[in-house]
C-alpha cells in the first residue's frame, strides 16, 4: 500500500498591488512501511495463544501464520477466543506456511515455542525462506545454541534465543549480579505450582550468573551434605531451594546477607501475559540482526 504525501509551497514574487498570490501544491506517492509478518510456531499452546493476541494488538506487525499439531484447520482467532476470526487456519506444516509468506517478499519473523529437539531445524527452515527467528524454548542444549550461532553467522541471518522473555526476570538477574559484589552469602528460593524442571531455568540462570563472577559464597556452610539445605548449583556455593504447591504463583527470590542486614530481591509471575512485552521487543529487534543473539537483556 502506498501513502499519499502532500507538500504546500507558497512563493511570493514582486507583483502589482491588485495581483493575487497563488499557493502551489505538489503531491508524491511514497511507499508506506509494511507490517512485520509474524508466524507463531506452537500457536495452540497457552503462550502461543497469548502471543497471537499480543502481536495482533501491537503496532507495526501482524500474525501471518499459525503452526501447531493441535486444532489443525481451525481459525487461530477463534482458538484464542478473540472477538473476530483472523481468517488464519492453524496448520501443522511449517514449510507450507513459510512458503506462502516468502512469496510476498516482506519482512517476516518466526516465533518458536516448540521443543528443544526441533529448534535447529525450525530456524534452518525459516532462514531458507528469508525469515528471522525468535526462539523461546527452555532447556535448549549448549550444543544446539553453538550450532545455531555458526549457522546464522554463515547465512547472515538474525536469530534471537531468549532463555526468558520476562523483563522482570531479567531485571532480577541484573540486580542479583550488582548485589553479589557487596555480599558474601546468597541463596535462591523459588516457588512453583507444578514440580516440573526444577530448579527452574530462571533460578539456574541466576546461579550461573553469580558463579561466573569468581566469588565464593556461603563459605561457612559450603561443604554441608544436609539435603534440606538445598541444591548447590555450580562450584561457588549458590544454593537453590524449590517449593512446589498447587496454586502458588511462579516466584523467584534471591536472599543476600551481610553483617547486620538481609537484602531480598523478588519477582512474581502471575500469568503468561508478562512475557508479551518482551516478545514484542524481541520481534522488533531481531529483524535488524544478521547473527545469533543470546538473551533479551542485550536489547534492554
């Protein structure tokens, strides 16, 4: 679609007193910037449905495809309980969806919510059709990320692998790193509604970040084997305690202590909607990348 741009010019010349000044108009056709075409892979999942709604509401982008093995053939708008259908059927063939979008020669992004074993092939397919990728799939192996990085460098194609899309979670990690330079004792306590993948990726990432700073924590209690003291992640004494009770919000708390004080940082997640601002940011940023970037924090 083209946008009509008009300019107004008023030129004054030396004319007789009874002469009129005639303004001149000039119009030119300029192409308007098209929306980013977004494909949601894993669209029928809770996070996928939330992503469809968020992308539909976001400025400068639109849902162009929905891929999943569930609800195949159904309109993704209806699956997401939107007021009106999007007239986009859920398909179980990523290649077919990518092919239809690549023919339009517009900027496209594939958002991957699938499984760790499928990520590499999904990114390769997206790249083959000229689309960038945003990957939010917990527990991706380091070997997969390394292989993806080499592939994206060779193809000069952007890909963002995000361990978390929660901006609050990233801010918690950054605050914990800052605090670690001032305290020698630290423990992580998390709560979850379901006992799956514990310690959580968030807690594991915080422990990894702190361990990479080269500081030894909890020296007075470093070698204890008491199970109730939690699991030590890394070699620097950072302990993680995971509490699981139905109905609990997903919460991560980092406790630091020093002489005469305790410093506490906490982040609660009450719904998948907390990931959507980070997702929209990731989509906007990845279109400019020509390599793999790991972590949304690079763009905050």
